[in-house]
C-alpha cells in the first residue's frame, strides 16, 4: 500500500520528469499570471458592488449557498494534504538521489532551505510546487464565497491571495530556495484550517479557542524563521539559488505580516476590550451578576489570511 502511494506521489514518470516550461506548463507565463490576477480583482470588486447596490438602504442578507462552502473547504483540505504528502516524499527522494552532489557543503535540512546555485525548476519537488501554484487559484474561490455570504469585501483578503499567487509563481520561475519548506508549512496549515472549516460547516461543534487564528500565527511564525535561515545560509554557505526572487518575496511576505498584525490588533484586541466593557455594564445592570455571552467560534474569520 505504502509503495503504491509513494509511486503515485513521488516516483510516477510525469512527476520525476516534470519541467517548468512556458510552452508546456499551463499557467506558466507572465501574461497568464497578470491576466488571472486582474480578472480576480475585477470579478470580486464587481460582485461586491453589485450586491451592495442591490441591498442599498437595506440590511444585506446572506445568499444561501447550500453545501458549496463545505465542499470548497473539503476540496482544499484534500488538495493541501495531497500536496503536503507529495512534496514530503518527493523531497526525501530528491535528497537521497542528489546528496552526493552537495553533501560536502550542506545537510539535508540546509538543502530544504537553500538550493545550490544553478538549480533548475525540474523534477519531483518542482512538480508539487507547480501543483501548489495551481491550487492558489482554487483558494481564490473562497473570496467569492465570503462576498456571497454578505460579508464585506476585505482588501487584506484580496491582497493576500494575490501575493501568495505571485510568490508561488516566482518559486517556479526562479527555482527559488525555501519553497520546499514553505509549501510544507503552508499545506500542513491549510489542511488543518480547511478541515476545521468543513467540520464546522456541516454543523459539528467548533473549537473553544480561535483555531484558525492560531494556525495563521503559526504559519507566519514558521515562515519568518525559515526566511532568517535562508538569509544566514546564503552568506555562510556560498549562496542560495534564486536569492533575488527571495528578497522580493520577503518584502511581499513582510507586507502580509504587517497587514495581519494590523488586522489582529483592530479586529481582535479591540473587540475583546469592547466585550469586557459590555460585560461590566451588563453586570452592573444585573446587580453585579455578569452575564457573559458565548464566544463566536468563527471570530477568527475576520482576518482573511487563509
């Protein structure tokens, strides 16, 4: 059983012989990237403005979507879990087969962070990097689910999806270092988050703590540690492949982190303070007996990082 799984995730000829090519890989051109992002922005903005115009002067009501949110969450959880397993097995195979070339200068963990200079976007790990890039377009569908559910269109959500799509494209285009660990961290977190969202979407009880928010913080923290590791290895081990694209990605990731922290402060810390004030007022109005409302398990949905 395990050998069959390993074959289809790491040893299949289409995976082993994969090569990132503008002429052979779907969605691999700069024009496709720009066009798809522009279309995403245009459709999301148009849908938001259309619903706002229809409900002008009235409270917006959610549009019944039936099982669509649950199906999207389950699909993303399965896709993310498959990519995680695939790139994990593929990285192990690549290390085993190519270690003779770089073992004098790097450990396997250092290879995961820092590709040797001259690495080409071909082989197993780049196949799964390509799958991760394509999955970013499936991620974008969540924006439309949020808009149709009568939630306000959040700039951070659009900005984050666009940045992560561009970053995943640059990983392939420039054979950038760090992408293996980056994809492992992201898909592991996505599997948990979307699995949790599917769990709650079908009516099962949610966690007693902000599960999605904690996963988002863990992902940002892991990425930050890995970026520091790449920088150190670049100067200590003779350079990492695709470092120019890595610098650009670091700037984009820094912008995402700043926006996330801004949203966290405004949407959660301030919200908790207001809840405390409300509880104090309620307690005074009821003779000192506090009536604490139940927490909203999906409060962390306000921060659209995932």
